[in-house]
């Protein structure tokens, strides 16, 4: 359905909004070699590279759980919704290709209409998609009397080296992370994911990555996923080697927790945690890929369980359970 060129989505309702979104998305879709056709049909048409695997990831974000419309801007919400999904593609050293977005828009949020909300979200979604060469090729829009809900699905493909999964860690592997951790909520950094797409691909090209995950649930929780998927292995982290973000230091001044505890458990840092063989770890440390920051934080062990060794030699077990949406918790606990 077409609409007058100078009309706004408010003039023409849902179909006007779809037409407007299509106008914003089409330049990126036309530039992508993967898009045969985008918004306008019952499905989008994508061309994937023969011999590579298709990657699919999706995340649903909800007002009151993953963001607060009373505090955060719509552009920030859109940026986060797109960024967390692209980060999942980075976790497998993949190439993000296209995205579809579904939203349940409040009919009114204060004085803002559903159409105004959609336009604000689109600015954030499109900014991050453009940064990573992702084409927006479809989705679904609804309005209701409930809170804002946004679900993004990103499709990608593996490189010629194949995917890096969580399940390949082996005893003796060295554990690395790609950035400083903790305190992302207090600073608002959790709203600005910077998916490590290029870093993951460079690392994967340099050495065989045994396992990898992006840090959305905290280092302890996400490393726990690697240990579980790799057959119930264990790991020892070196307390003095865990890179603590300045945000975690500031948060610790009022939280009653240590900066290290924040670095281990806060989550939503969206850095990468990966493991490699000992010889490859030495190679990486001697000559890391250009622009890639690496912190060697521990070692994979055959004995199950995650432990941390303090600088005075004390060893403590630490829990590996990340955030659980189905566990009873206070409203906004993930924020």
C-alpha cells in the first residue's frame, strides 16, 4: 500500500507505519548481497552462501524487565534490542545478515502515540543495524493497552571456518574475555551493546576457538553455560586477572558488594568469553589481532564446578547460575 510522500505514519495508521518503515529499511536491504526482496511480501527473500550454515537468534525485551520507558529513551531501547541479538551472532563468530522486528506498542505512553513510539524505536534499531551491515527485512506491528514489548530476530551465517559453539571446551584450555566487566546497569552501558562481531571473526581466523559465548548473564553464569555444554567440566578463574570495569568500582561504593563480585555476576556487558588450547593462548597473547583487547582470566579443568583463586591463594566455589526469567524475583530485577 502506498501513501502520499509527505504523509506521516500518524496520517495513515498501521499501513502507513509499515510503508514508512519500509522506506527507512530499503536502502540497507538494497545494499546487501543477501537480500533478494525485503518488506512488502508475506516473507522476505534471502540468499545465503552455499557451504555455510544459517544462524538464527531472537530476543524479546519487555518494559519493566529489560528497560524502563519512564527512564530510557526509545532510541536507547531500539539500540539495545538490535544489539543484544547481533551480539549472539558474534558469540558464534558469525556474520549478521538480516533482522525482523515485532513490537507490541502501547496505544499511548504519556502523551506519545503508538506511532511516535514506533518511530523512536526505529531510529535506534536502524542505527545499530546499519553499523553492522544488517538489513531490516520485515516483522510485525501491534498496539495494545499493555507495556512496550519488542522482539528482534537476527539471521546470519557462519564464516568458512564454521561456527564456534559453547560445547567445545576441553580441560587445559585457557579462558579469555574481550573487555572489562561489571556495573553496566548502573552506568546505562547495558543499553548500548557493542557486539564484538569483528573481534570474533579476527580471533576465529587467527586460532581455532574451542568454545565461545557472549556475556549477557555475567562471567560466572555464562562461563557456566560453556562448562555445562562441554560435558560438565569445571574452571578456575584468577581473581586478580578478571578485568573489572570502572562502572563496577563505582557501583560497589553503594551496593555492599565488591567490584569483583559485580564483574562476575552483573551481566549485560556483551563482551566475549572464549577458550583456546594452551599453545594458541600463547600465540594470541604474543600477537593479538589488531584492535582486539584480550584478558586471560582462567583455565578449564576436568573437575566439575567453577572456582576462583584469590591473590592470597584462597580458593572459593562460585555459583554459575545466570538470570532466570521464571524464578520468582522482584519487578525490574534484571535491570
